[in-house]
């Protein structure tokens, strides 16, 4: 059995419902979306640095942090993982370049 993003999302949801005194996830969420987003940004930068320095072990650890903090930000923003996955699925019907071009046409 392998661990999935959906498994992590279930854990984040459960921990979000706990007391901030007992759960880091609940504590982050209690501090608001701004703090959650700040933590996501910090972890993303650390992952990027690990990638650039070719530190595979550190990149693995930081990528895990990024995924966790992204799910926390989604929870703080009221966005379900399923909605993100549906968006990704819809985008696979075209190439990345086509999808990006369609987004730029939508914006005035």
C-alpha cells in the first residue's frame, strides 16, 4: 500500500479539527491564511534551493514540506483537494503550452 496525496489531505483535515495546543496544523490554521501562505512560500524556496544545489535528500524532504503546507493553505482558503485534482485533470486534455496560451488569452 502506498501513501497518497489524498491520505495526507485526510490527515490535514483531521488535525485541523484538533486543538491548536495539540496540533501544528490547527495552530497554523488558527494563525490565518496569511501565515499558512508564508510557510508554504518558505518551504517552496527551500525546495528550490535544494534542487539548484542538487541535494536530492534535502529536495525530497522539502518537497514533502511543500505538499503538506500546500494542503494547509488549501484548507485555509476553503479549496478542496478534489477541486485542484479536477483542474489538473482538465488540463491534461491539452499540452502545457496550449493550456498556458489559453490562460493568457483569457486575461485582458
